[in-house]
C-alpha cells in the first residue's frame, strides 16, 4: 500500500484545515522539530534530509545546470515539430504531396510526443531519470538521421513519429527532475522556465529552419541531429540521477537542528553520506540498468493504468482539457498557416515572422508568468493564515486567455485585410504571451493540487496537450479555405475566451470542493513510497 511522506518519515501527520463548507486542504505542521522552513517561516515541501546526495541539497549551480539540460530537451520537444515549416514547399515537391498532407508532417511527431509519456514515465520511476533521458535522446537522434535521409513520404512520416517518441521524456520525466531539484515555493518559477523551453522551441524552430532551408530542406534535419548529439553529450557528462528515495532517507538521515531550519542554512547541517549504505543519485552507476534502490517501484504499465484512473479527478480533467482544446491547439493552426498567409515572402522571411510569437513568450515568462505566479501565491497564502491553495495559481488564467483571444482575432483580420506585417507581429506577441501564462498556470495548478502524484498528472497533461497539437493540423487548412482567415481565427478567439475563462472560473470557485469529493489517489510518486 502506498504511504505518504509524513506517515513514513516520523514527522507529524498531515492535518486538514476546513476552508469552506466542503473544501479541505492538506497542510503540514509548521512546528515540527527539525523541519526545514523557508525564509518567510513557512514549512517547505518536500522536506530535505541532511544527506549531501539529496538533490534538494545540491548547489544552486548544479541544480540549474541540470535544469538547463532538461530545458534543452524540452526545447527540442517542439523544435522538431515546427522547424520544417519554412520548407513546406520543398517537402511538397520532393515527396509529391498536397498542402494538407505536408501539414500532417507536423502532426505525426506530435502523436509520438503524446504516446511517449505513457511508455517512458513508469520506466523513469523504476530505473531513474538519467537513463530514460539518454535512451530517448538516442532514439530521437537516430530518427532525425532517418528523416534527413528519407526519400519517400511513408519513411519520412515514420522517422518523424520516432523523433517525437524519442524526445517525449522531456515532458513528464523532465518535470519530475524539476520536482526532484526544487521546493514547492520555487515551483512556479521553475515550471515557468520549463514551459518557456517548450514554447520557445515551438517558435524558434521555424526561424532557424527558415535559414537552414537556404542550404536544403534536408539540412534542417541534419542540424537537428547535431543538436541531439550535443544534448546526448551533455546528459552523459553533466546530468546525474535525481530520483531520490526521500521517505527512506528521511527515516535514516533527517535534519537534526531543533525547532526549525532555514533552508538557506541546510548546507551547514549536512551529514556524512556513508552513514547510510544505499547507493543513490550521483553514486549510481553512470548507466544504471537496475531499479533505483530504497523505494517501491511501479509496474512498467502503471503509467497507462494511472492515466486512466486520473479521469476520476475532475479538476485535472477539466483544467487540462479546457486548456488543450479551447486554447493551446490554436498554436499549431497559426504555425502551419503562416506559409499560406504570407505566401509572398521567402521561407527565410516567413521564419522571421515567428519572432513576434517568440518575443511574446519570453516577455511573458520574464514579467507575467512563473515568478509572478509565485509572488501572487505567497501574498495570498499570508492572508490565508499561511495556507497555500492550488486555486491561487488560477488568477493569471483570466488575463492570459484574454490576451490569446485578442491576438487570434487581430491576426485573422490582418491577413484578410492585407495590413502591414507589424500588425500580425503584435497579434502574435499577444497570443504567445497568453499561451505562456496559461501553460504555466495549468501545470502549476495540477501539480500543486496533487504534488504526491505529480508524474501522473503531468503525464495526463502531456498526452492531451500533444493530442491537441496532433489534431489541429488535420482540420485547419479546410477550415480556412471555407471560412477565410478572419472568421477562422476570430472563431478561435471566441472559443478561447468563452470556453476557457468560464471553466477556469468554475475551478477557481469550486476546485477545492471537487478535490475533497474526489479524494486522494491511491498511489504516490516512488520517492515517497518505501518498501
């Protein structure tokens, strides 16, 4: 039977604070001896140990080096799907296909990205994050070489699928690494950076691909293969294992400092790692092929079972499906229609037209997403007696959906009316800023709602996010052909605002009650599950 952190660690058990008639939230006592606290006096989660091999105790430089590698892979997650967009005319000619069929070459890697998490997630909870990252990158590298060398449509599509399948660990396993390295109160900013990587990959891909198309369409894939090769070297050299048997080690190497420990001072309290004879994290073999010791592991098929069981938890289902199918999937409709909207420009200029999307994404992350989300939650938690609620993450959903909706409407009108290209860039900026904010909101919200099941809820999110990206290229070209740019993209803006906002408002109001009624899942992440 799965046991939660406090049941096994010897700390005081979780208590439940009544918030309203039906909603309850689990909080941890702030006066537990030896408990680590943040600089504002709140008890941190997860609780660190006194072990120097605990990823929470690693130096900031080491943590952020690993985060950079995770972001690199997540950048490639979407880079592979869109970097070929400027070469659509060459692909049509060389493969003998229609514009609708060339759109499908973007959809197929998204299918691999959707299927992959169901395969990789449990393996990463058994054998560790590092080996899954390296094997996945190797598959993506080999598939990219296949795509570069392919001469027929079927072979090209097969290679594109395995590109997506190989890079897919960046979603669920990448998020798990972020959770291994950082505390809950840092989560908004770090998940915001993680989301920034996927969004910049989506938008930087066509910019780079446009210039590589000056050489040839094949060299777009050869450059991608080089990027995967560099990533593989970085994973091999600088990415230690981060899956850590936290419950097991909290029993054997807890913090021993009295009333409470400022996390800034934990480095002064580290114990001798040899006190516990358990091979862990950076001491594991560099190509670990055995289950990580010190924890109970899921079965290889448990990621599929838990994906199905997650449908029992309405806030995850409603939040993820609302974001994916009223909001996010319009990203691929814009990206795949840019060559048709700006047919008068060369592939290189078309690639540069993605700059508005890229700038909106980066600006949003710097000023309007992860760090702002953490700030809002910290302020609201102080007013709520020090209790953090997942619904505090949802305040940013409203301006985010509004920005995306306005951007969609403006762009559709600007294309049909032949406005100056800068109008389209402003529209892209607004749309992308909203997408970045929204992505940070939904990932932070579902992880804060079920922190002990973070791998499962992010698997659920990743599958549907990529299924939405897979689906949209199939219908956008016929839709635009029948309705024109104005009404196609105005309709998308209307769906985004009047579809997403009411659902997130409902979650904001009743999310706590829905969570209480659904109860807690019957499983936890393996780091919180001892033998």
